[in-house]
């Protein structure tokens, strides 16, 4: 199933991703730092959602209190 998450407090505006049997795939960030976000998407491909949350939750970007990786963790928490 494809999920869409509207981000808050980041340069990216939206994240689309799939979670099947607890495994993350096909992550796409819209807007934001393209190269970095492609890297994150590739790194989390095939990982368990719980592991992604554990690694990315709480990352702060320039004092915003959140970041694109943190927003992905929040999106995955909502799905789980």
C-alpha cells in the first residue's frame, strides 16, 4: 500500500512510501535537498519500519525541532 505523509517544518513538502509486512520501500521525498533525500530513501529501502524509526527519529535540522528523516520516522509511526 502506498502512503502519503504531508511534512511539517521541513523543506520537503510530502513523503510517499510503501510498507508491506513491516518493510519500507519506494520512499520518495518531494522538494527539499534532493541528493540527501535520495540517499536516505536508498538507505532505508528494504529495512524494517521499526529500525528506520529508531535510527531517524529525533534528528534535528538547523534548530527546527524536526528534519526530513525525522518526518519519515513520524510518518512510519503513524502507519504502524
